[in-house]
């Protein structure tokens, strides 16, 4: 019969795997047992509900999303994206203020909510709100950083607002008697053996040998035991329902022996010990691991076989969880592993397989109940309202302070940034003024129908819009005249106390409308004659200066006073008062001259009406 690959022969016809190797039926060969000797232990309580193995990726994703690093990374990405966007917009031209880039940069400057009164100023005499594009960029950046750090702080408060405090105190008999747990112990002997190799299981030894508390009893008095075969080897299971432990030391022993064509060899042990409260089964304490070598200095593979006993030591620690409504749960702890007989050399293993004296594996489970002490577990809060507010204020100061420092440095080193708000405001003011002027032109054209305003950009040197203005207003037979025009013209007031220039320049249409209220053919003829006379009068007003005229020319109205404005620095109150005084004096002078012109035109109109009356008579 052919032996598996990488195996050794003994007794001429039998086969076995070398030390530290186990038979793999899939490849029909001996493979090295490579599981690490790692003890996995849960020192607290865990939920018994677990996800299946197919959802292992979900568990890792859950751990990743619950990390504070996720909030910090998201904050960093948003912060860099915002700064890069604003840096890109800096290279876009402002133009005349009508493109999309100007609008975006203008609204970024309006977002300057944190540093509008803290910009760099050459003189700090007057505090003014200067909303700049750089200030808007850093204001939003500071808030992005603050919100990100605030989210991290909330996560820390929610997830780690309390700490678990352990208090160890001496115990007594009644307190230990109150612990009722369901315990289960699974120990697998990693080998090619089966439960048919198992012998001498069923005895429980308690106490210490040679002392008065030493006892020997059937194992069934403490727990139910069974053995079942697995892919890794025979698994011994001990179950104790509603177990009440009163003995400090418990010993359970068993052995595996040779059977035909199946020697007693093992390459390691796997164990899993759990404890569960019978009344509250959703909590469980556990410990598990793999043992393959008893030496921490030499990690060479071994095969366990021989008379010396392999001892697995466990400690049971009673715990009271006050934070879980006084849950009483026993915590199993792995103490140590004392290896028995084992072989590292293939020749020695071959000789042991051929000897009947070494044809067994002795194993002992040692359980020590630490009944002298009880661990009390409770939660204590480490975060109060005062500490939370202190942390919140520190985050806000840090977020604002770091970008305020960057703002000051940028404006200190780049002089152009100190008054960059004036460029945006000047462009926007020009656009607003142009929009208001366009609205005024449309209103004038809609109300009085002054056709010359439609093409004022093409004929800027027109002397006066008097002729078309008078003709359309004085013509009583014009069917295209709207009622709104008549209402606006009738409401013109010539009160000398009124200082509104718009009402004073409307005296010509007023006279025409008054003349059109008369009825009859004679009045229509008078209006026609007056209209022809005023057309001639308006033409006389637009003649050159060397011709004789009853009205003054353009030199009659001096130019407005100049404004004293210094763009580079801030205007003081004295300059503003001086400009307002000059403007007021100029308006008073214009009012006097307009009143004089009004009286002159009124006299001409009276003279023309008297001439018309004489001609009719």
C-alpha cells in the first residue's frame, strides 16, 4: 500500500506523518500544521448574535465607518476642495461685472462673515465692515474645519463618553452561590484520530491531592460530556447548564490510545470556553485559541505522543456588571499550557510509533475558580457639560484663529489684497447705476414718448428734446396718447417751494395741456398757432451764442462742483461735509436760474396768446 507524500514508514507497512505535519485527505499528503498559537480572549461581554461569514466585509466596513479618521478625512477633502475652487476663481477675469465669474467671486466676498471687521488696515481710525473675497474664502474654510472637528467631538462623546471601571474585592460563600451560568468547554485534539481512540473519560477530581477537600466523583455530576469527530480531529464537549461552581480546583482527564492503522498522535490543541447567564442569555464571556508548541523559545513543529500528560489550565473569574443591571457572569481566562511527551525528530517519532509503551496521549483539563475575589464593573462618565463647552470653544477658536492668521499674513505680504473689496464694489456700483439709468430711460420713454432717448448714444450732442416733447404733448388730436400721459402731465406742479427738478422742467407740456382743455374750432386754431410759435421758440433756444436770444446759452449754467475724493485712503467726515455744502449751493443756484427761465418763457407764452387774440379780432 502506497504511503501519502512526505510521510514516514514504521513497522515496514504502516505510514505516519513527520513531526508537526497532519494528513491532508484532499491532496493525499502530509502538510505542516501552520495555525498560530494565538489566544483570543474577550475580557468583557459580547452579544451572542453574530453575522455569518459571508458578511465579514460588512463587519470591517462597520468598523471603518465608526472611526474618527473618517470624519477627519472628509473634513480635509472638503476643505482642500473649497480652497482649490477659490484659488481657481482668482484667475478668472472680472470683466464688466456681467459674467458668471464676477457673480461667483462677488458672492464669495459676501460670505465673509468671520473677518469682515478684522482685515488689515493702514489706519484703524474707523471700524468698517470690509467683505473681501479672501475673507469669504477663509470664513467658509474656518467653518468647514469647525464643523468637521465638531463632528469628531460628537462621535467621541457618543462612543467614548464613559470608561469601564473594575473594582476587585474579597468575596464570600453566599455571593459565589448567586452565580448561575451555563458553561461550555470544547477541546479539539488536532490529529487524524477519531473518537474511537478516546479512553478513560468520565471522572471528575476536585480539591488538592492529600488535603481534606480532595474528592473524586463522576463527571456526569457536574456536566454532560460527549465526543464528536470533526475535520481537524476528535472534539470533546463539556456542557454545564445552570452550573453552580463551589470548588476551587477541578481536574478532568482523558487519553487517546493506538488503534489498528490509526496511531495516537497529535500536532496541537484547539479550545473554546464560553460562559452565559441563564436569565440573560444575550451576553456571553468567552476565550479561545490554538496551541501547537509548548515552548516560547523554540517554534519548531512537534508531534504530541507519550505517557507524560498535556495540561490545559483555565481560570474562572466571577464578575458583577453593575452597568448591566447587576449582571453576574463568570469570565473564563486561559492561564497556561504545559506540554507532555512530544517529538521533533522524525527518527525518534518513528521509534515511538513502533513501541507499544508510547501508544497514547494523556490530556488533563485544569479549571481553577478564583473564588477569593469578585470583580465589580461599572461605568463612569468622563465628559460633562462644562468640559464639552470647553472643548467646543477650543475647537472654534482653533478654526477661526488659524485662518485669521493666514488672512493677516496674506494681506500683510500682498499689498493688493488690503483694498481688494473696492474693485468689486466699484464694478458692482457701476452696473447698478447703469441698470437704474436704463430703468429711468424706459420710464421716460413710456410716459412721455420722448423718441430722442431711444438713440441718445448715437446722437449725444442733441441740444434739446424740446420740440418732439412739446409737439406730442400739445397735440390734442393725437390718438396714440395714453391716459397715463395726460394724468402725469396734469399733475405737474409749479409751486416755487418745490425743489424737485423733474417737476420744474415740465412747464411746456403743462401749458399745452391747459390750452387743449378749451373747446370749439376757435380754440383748436389758437392751439395750432401757439404750437407753431413754441416750435419756433424752442428752435431759437438751440441757436448759437452769437445770435440774439431771450434765453441764456449753456454758459448760463456753470458746471457742477468737483468732488474731493481720495481713492487710496478712507474719506473723513470733513471732506464729506464740504462736498455736500458745494452741492447744496450749486442746487440753489440752479433753482434760481430755472425760475428765471420759467418766468421768461411764461411771458413769451402770454405775449404769443395776446397776438393770436388780436389776429382773430
